[in-house]
């Protein structure tokens, strides 16, 4: 592999690690409103950024949701922290979303200029959750495999999981239902998403290379 190719691969791996870190942190904030009646509905991985999706608690993927694209690195090329991403998202969730001519998967896409945006200060509930997460889910040297790099609530009882599968040239999006035999599904998920015969293209979703439909599993 050329030196340039190696640098590209290293940058991609660092981006995936950063996206997985942001997802782990933001998962705990899907159950309470960010502001008013606006909830965190997803975190979509894309090149050099994450797209934080907000909407009502029961919002479907479409015009009722907004995707805010936030760069993974700051002006000094340092990775942005998850509390900062959450603070920016809380600020954006207050009031009317900025206008945008861009869209993704039927949602308005707003590219965020973090230089001009003040993050909302964390409420005490955020601080308490951070303490509990640190103690309950301590950092481990070997992260989960495949890594969860994004998620999106797609319906009242369904969601899409974006997973970094080594055998794929991009992320695999697994569609799952939240009802049924979840324990069995979660145990089998790492092997199911690696079965290439299950992979299918999805031209409507730019955040993955293939999808796997596990809603009937």
C-alpha cells in the first residue's frame, strides 16, 4: 500500500472511532427531550462529520426531522468532544430550525458552522448521566466489534444500526425491530451482518454501503 493510501485508511479508521465514541455518549440522550418536545432521533455517520437527527418523539424519517451535520474536527484539527456536540445540538433544538436547501433521506440537512454557535450549558441531569456512564460502562481497550457508528429511529418499533464490518468497504446498516426476541437478535447480530448474502444495496441512504434486513429475524 502506498504512503498516501495508508494515511487515507488511518484517517478513515480514526473517523469511525470518533463516530462510535459520539454514538456511545449520545445514546443516553434519546429518551428525554433536548429542548421542548424535540428529541434526539439518530446519529448518522458521514465523511468527516456526524449528522445528528432531531424531531418529535414519534417523528418518522422525513420532513418532520432535521439532520444537523457537525464536523468531527475543530479548527485546530482536534476531535470534537461528545459533550460539545450535545451542547451544539441543544442550542439548535431551541426555536425554529435554520432554513436549508439540502436534504438527506427526506430530512432537511443543515450544515452547522460551529464557529458561530454557542453550545448550551449542560444541565445537572447530563452531568449525573456522565458520572453513571463512566462507572457503569468504563473505557475498555478493546471496543465492541463490529463498532456501532450510527443509528436512526425509523418507526415506532424499528431502527437502523450503522455498523463497521471489516469485510465491507463501507458501513453496513442493519434494520431491526424493537419487539420480538431481542436477546437472541443481539447475540446473533455480529455474525448476521457479516453474511454477505444478506447484503443489499440502498441507494436512498448515503450513510452506508449495504443494508441488512433483520426486521423479520
